[in-house]
């Protein structure tokens, strides 16, 4: 079968690509992510620059996809966003403290345990597994922060993103966030 025949066959199939969202949805997702990450970066610049602490962590980018781009997803709800990052950070720091002499084991344990605990507590938020991994595989500054990492950045930063999401996601009448709180 030639490639164009395959794609023509797939057009009528349910296995095609997901539906495209509206331009308005794209715009509001962009605005939310821009303002949310800007707010975290601004706070980081003015309150933490020059210190070993930082509000900016890579997992916030993935959280932004969910809370600004997939706002109806159960994984994007406040309980999942805040609880997932908090629990995963505690687990990540604990794994580092207990297993730092075996980094590969600490990394695997942090991610796997975070997923299990998030499932058990109904706080599953995929980006939070990265928060756990960063606690283990991160810089010496992150390791030095210890359990302070749970507060800065793992709790404060998602809280800032949530505040922006509450504002931005409820401006258009076509969007409502959150679907559920806790």
C-alpha cells in the first residue's frame, strides 16, 4: 500500500489524529502559559536571584500544558497539580537522602514511588514525576536545599501557576476551571 493510499484510508478511520482545537482555545492556552510562567520567572528573579533557591523547575512547563491547554483533564485539576507536586517532591528528596550513593536506584525509586503515591491519593499529575526526578538528578543546589525543595519550588511555583489559571481560564465563557477542586 502506498503512503497516500494509507493516509486516505485513515481519514475515515477513528485512528487518525486527534481533533484540532479552536483558534480561541489555542490563544487562551498561550496566554495562560505565558502569564503563568512569566509570573513564576518574575517572582524567581526578584526574590530568589543570587540564592541557591529557584522557583523555576522544568516540570512547570509540562504542568502548564495541562492547566492551560487541557483544563478539563482530571490530571489538570488543583488537587492533582498541588498535591502531585508536593508529594512527588517529598518522595524525591527522601529518595535522594536515603539512596544518593546509588543515583540510578534513587531516580527510579523516586519516579515509581511518586506515581504509586499519586495514584493512591488521587493526585496523579504526570509532570510531578519530573519534580521527583529533579529532586534526585538535579544540581548540588537542589540537593543542598533538602526538604526546602518541597516548598521552593515544588509547592509555591504550582500555586502561582494555579492562581494565574484561575484568572485566565475563567475569562472566556467557553472555558471553566477548575472542573473540581478537591
